[in-house]
């Protein structure tokens, strides 16, 4: 069985998907509107590039970077690696060229839409925590979980520093079982 999304795990696809999401959130642009700005007749091609079904055309990088407010150089590097993953890009690292060691920082800057130096103190603190944790996904919340945790934090103000008592945890488990059918 062939992989329908061969480029899904690439930095280029992630950067593009983040750029589209940010354009939607910050500028209220739909995928269809972005596709139209890019001259595509359908938004399907944009969706396929963002989810990794098809590779991102190198010649479209400047325009995509412009419309999605991405760092063009970082995005271009990610797209080149996506298109040619077997090339030893570290060989071009001489004299300020392409460096694989910098690719994570460049990817983060592309997602941020700015230089890492512009991160505020809270963002830097969270990033340090992520790096220090061997299994960070178990600690961080999805966007969909945030509201529920904010309600918990309001209900248990010292939760972040001291946790929740076992009595309160058992009560929450009981409520969770009782209300599980309502969350569907």
C-alpha cells in the first residue's frame, strides 16, 4: 500500500500548515481565499501541499511566503529539503550557507513568522520546559483542551503549584464518567 501523504512529516508541510492556520486566525483568510491569492482555481492543491500529499513547488515559495507572512529563507530551505531529501545539505554550510543544525531554529522562526529573539519571557520559559521533558506531549495541551483546564485552574487556584487533592481527583473522575456521553 502506498503512502498517500509522503511529505506529511516534512518541515515544509508543517510550516505551510502553520502559515495557513495563522492566516485564518489572525487575518480571517480562508483556504479558498489564500488559494485565489496564489492563482489556484481550487483550494484542494493548497490543502494537499499543507497536509503533505504533494510536495510544495520551489518556484511558488516566494509567493506563498509573502501571502502567509512566512520567513522566505527558512521556508525555502524547508521546501528544498522536502523536494530533495537525499541530498547532503550540510555540505553547503560553508560561509553562511545552509546548515542542518539550524533547521529547527529556522522552522520555529518560520512558524513564528519572526526571529526567535522576539519571543517573550513566557514563550521562552515554556520552550525550556519542552526541551527539558523527555515526553513533552503528555504535559502540553491541545487547543481543544485549554478551556477545560482553565476552568480547572479557576476552580483549584493552587493546582499549578500543589496539584489537586486525591478527594477532588476522585470527584472529577466520577463526573467524567457521568458526563462522558455528553461530550460526544
